[in-house]
C-alpha cells in the first residue's frame, strides 16, 4: 500500500504524462495533416507570386509580421492589408523564391525553416529565416517571420 501511495505521489509531483488515447492521437494527426497542407499550399502559391490565390488561403483576420524594419518588424492585420502588402512585395521582388528546408508541425502550428533566394546586383544572394504559422479552419491565420543576422 505504501508503494502505491509513493508511486501516486511521485506521478503527481513529477508531471509524468501518459500517451493520448487512440481518438486524441487520430484527431491530432488529422489537425496536423490539415496544418501541413495549408502551409505547403501557402508556400507553393507564394512562390508563384499569385496574390489572388494567396488571398483564398488566408483567414479574414490573418496577421503577418514582416522581418523589417528592425528590431521588431512591421505587423499587418487583416486579409486585405496582408494581400496588398504581398502584391507590392511580389512586384518589387519578381525573382524571389523561398525554399522550405524543414517544416515542423504540432497541432495547428508550424515552424518553417527557409532560405530566401534572389539575385542582388546581378549576383546570387540568400537569407535564412524561420516562419511560425498558425492555421485555423484550413487557412493561415498568422505568419510571423524571423531572419538570421
């Protein structure tokens, strides 16, 4: 009996968690598949510089945090304003391409480690960074961007 009481106390104090049941695992995998699909679709459409289709992939209240200006970047809220930002950005950066190096998904969140490539002064140039996505109802609700250096 004392062993049982010890084990019960130990489990409570040590924050040990047990695996979710089959239903929870199934629901989480489904959510993660939906998140991955939304992020992959966003990245594919983004690399085509297709602002109209990109708009279809965003929630009405979507948020985008740009990497500039330093130190915190610009925050843009709402689908119309975010799409307008990307239209201007695509026009200024017609040769820009983002390559996802790694995508980590957990529930409705995804972290994408990327390389941004474009010519600069006629020479190849790149920048590395990370995006943190939040997906809701199969659409991008937030994309927070961070860069190295």
